[in-house]
C-alpha cells in the first residue's frame, strides 16, 4: 500500500516524491515509462566518456533563491555563462542580439546609444503588446535582424510561421544594447556539478521512495494499492484523448563523437537559414569536462505523432482552446494532482517546474495539517 503513486520521474515527480517522503513521511511509488530517472533532464556518459544530455541541452538557470536552496541539498553547482552563436550568411554572429552583434552588422565599433538609435529606426511600431512572435521581434529590431536570426529558425522548430505562434516563443530571447552576450538573463546559471542524473539519484534516495522504470503508470496502477496520485505525463493521454490530441513538436537528436578537444567555438551554434537541423550543441563547453575528444549533437525538429516523445507543447490559439477542456477535466479529477510541463501543457523551464512542485507540496502539506 502506497500513499502516493507518482507517474513520471522528471523534476515534477521527483521533487514531489522527495518532499512527500522526507517531510510528511509518505510512502511513494514513482513510475516512469522510460528506463531511467530524471525525465528530459537525464544525462549520461556516452561511449567516448563525454557527459551528454540525452534529450537536448538543459541549461539550468533561475532567479529563485528557494529553488537554488532546495536543489542545493542534492548537488554542488558548476557555474557557467551559457554562450551561443548564430551561423548566418557564411559567418558566426553573436547571439542573442547585443552590442557586439550590432558592431558585426555595421562593420565598425559602436556605442549602446548608436545601437538604440538604429533599433529605433528599424523597429516596426505596433499598437499595444505584440500579438504573435513575428510582432514580438520586428517591433524590437525590424525585418532584417528578424530574417537573419528568427524567422526561419522558428519555422524549422515549430513548422509554423512566427506570426502563428504566441509572442512568448520568440519574445523569451533577450535583445540587449550592451555587451552582455550570455544566452540567458537569470542571475544564477549553473549545471549540477556531477550532472542531473546524480542529483536525481540523491533526491530519490529517501527510504520512503520506490522507483519502477520502463513501465507505464497504468500497468503499475492496476497492480498496486495507493491512496493518491501525482500525474506528470501528457494531460490529453491521461484522459484518453477524449477531446482530441493536443499538438506537440518532437525532436530527433544526431550525436557525433569527434577526435579532437572541441568542434565549434561555443556551446551552441544556431543554424537559422542553413541545413535541416536547427542547432549543433557541444555541451562540453558548459559542463567543463576535460577530455581529448568531444561529442556534438545536431538537433532536427520533427512532427509529433503518438508513440514519439512529446517535447514541446505548441503555444498557439488552437491548442489553447483544446487544453482548456482538458484543464477542466483535470480540475474535477478526484485524488489526482496534475503537475509539470506535460500535465499543464505549457513550456516551463526546469526551475519553474521545481517551483511549481514545491508550491503543490506546500498546498498538500497545508491541507494535511488542516485535516489533522
Ligand atoms: C529539448 C529540450 C530542451 C530543454 N532545455 C531546457 C533548458 O535549457 N533549461 C530549462 O530550464 N529547461 C529546459 N527544458 C525543459 C525541461 O525539460 C522541463 O522543464 C522539465 O523536464 C520538466 O519536468 P517535468 O517533470 O514536468 O517533465 P519531464 O521531464 O518530461 O518528465 C515527465 C516524465 O513522465 C514520464 N511519463 C509520461 N507519461 C507516462 C506514463 N504514461 N507512465 C509513466 N511515465 C510517464 C515521461 O517518460 C517523463 O520522464 C528543455 C526541454 C526540452 C524538450
């Protein structure tokens, strides 16, 4: 008899299982259909000994001290400024757009004020907040930079024009008029020093937690007794797609090990306008691992169909209206807590999922205290 069956062993499931077991003394059975813990954040050493992120690069960053303190119980941190370049018109460009990119574009040294004046000239004014991703970019930097860096990258990634996608998709990428060339803006940017998987092992190491891998939660749910469930898988699958399938994008990863220390000048190079892949990631730049060989991964966006991995919820008006119907069902479902990226059908970063799981735990603990 378990207090909780936890479906999914990514951040959402692992944080809740850890809190429930360590703080409330609950017995948790965590089930994942994959053959490993960690969800999409899973990392492993490949045949050449390079620590790689199996499901695409996971750059941990956060502004939340609470999240840092919580995860810090299970890992030391390797601090890193994530650096990205974009390959376009036969050369590497600094990315995200910053003063260095502007200098590359105009071909001479410039100041922030000059860049601001130029952007003011190039930007396309819009009324009110941007309604889609095209507006989100052109209203800040105009058509030329939009086409150089954003338009085709987004089309490849989502197989939709940026004008069909929510403003948040491209709006998340900072545009700076100073020399800050870090990919991300959060104050804390670091990877777990020994990798994500080691951190998850420690989180799940509590004696009140059991883990079953390589099985669908439904199979296990039919065999064991439990009181409550935490569900972190796709919300449409939970309800047997009764309102239709939610759209997702999936990815295909093509790893290649190369017999030299580094392959490219940065951790990530984007290819908006060349090739079928969107980016080449060489995670060694970020992990800081010292090895004479390296592994790069080319990333190809692909159409999703049942049976593939649902990586990205598609943020557009049509999917929102389907999700609303599933969200209603989820709210009415007794004894099940829906938490995480797939259960909430929304692109959340890892720190946001940790924060969401900690909040859910606080609600559960408060309800338990009120009932006691
Ligand atoms: C390519 C890619 C790159 C990313 N990069 C970053 C990044 O750089 N920084 C960042 O902060 N975030 C990044 N993310 C987001 C990050 O992966 C998520 O925030 C995080 O994984 C969410 O955790 P989760 O537990 O909600 O979901 P997941 O990690 O997806 O875990 C859910 C688990 O549920 C399991 N599951 C589903 N259905 C069932 C079932 N029926 N039975 C049993 N198990 C089931 C799945 O196998 C999965 O392991 C990236 C995501 C992707 C796809």
